[in-house]
C-alpha cells in the first residue's frame, strides 16, 4: 500500500511541476510570436485545462502525503517530510490565490477582449508560477537531502 501511495504522490508532483515548467519555458516563450488576440485566449484555455489537473494533483498530494505521514507518526517522520508538508501547504495556498485571483481576472479580460488587462494577468500568473516551481524544487530537495 505504501508503494502505491508513494507512486501516486510522486506522479501528482510530476504532473504539477512538469506543467509549471511547460508553461514557463515552452508555452509562454512560443506564444509571444502570436498577436494578443490569439496569444491570450490560447494561454487562458491552456491554463484552464492544466489548472483542472492541478486541482486533482493537490487532492492527491494532500491525501497521499497525509496518509503516509500519519502512517509513521508526526514525531517519527523525517524532517524533510515536515518541510515538504509545510512547503506543500504554502504551494496549495499560492495556487488557490492564483486560480481565484489573477487567473479568474485573466478569463474575464479575455472574454472582454481587454488585451492590456489580460497581458497584465498573464505576467502576474507567470511570477506566481515561477515562485511555485521554485518552492516545489525546494520541497523535493528537502525530502531527498533532509531524510
């Protein structure tokens, strides 16, 4: 059972962090060659689909992480696990802010064809995404290096 929980936990992290990497280093740079009326709706649609996966990943990460952590007991868990839990909770909160704040405003701006406002929201989302990717890397490092 532990192996299955660990597998699901790692897969959810790969999907989330891999998607963030794709958005930052592939989609955004490639989409800059498009004019705002093409680039911004495309970006919003890709994010809409990806963020649905992120919500699923958040659920899987929380469920599997807590079951594994509580299975060994909080006081017996390695310090890296505690770091990952804290960083993970921060990442979930940041994603919630991104989704219900800048992303929601991006969708409204795209629907209104307000390209300057939509561009501003994409820039905000990019900064928040970079922060969450960095936090994800720190969480992984903590679990591996501080076991």
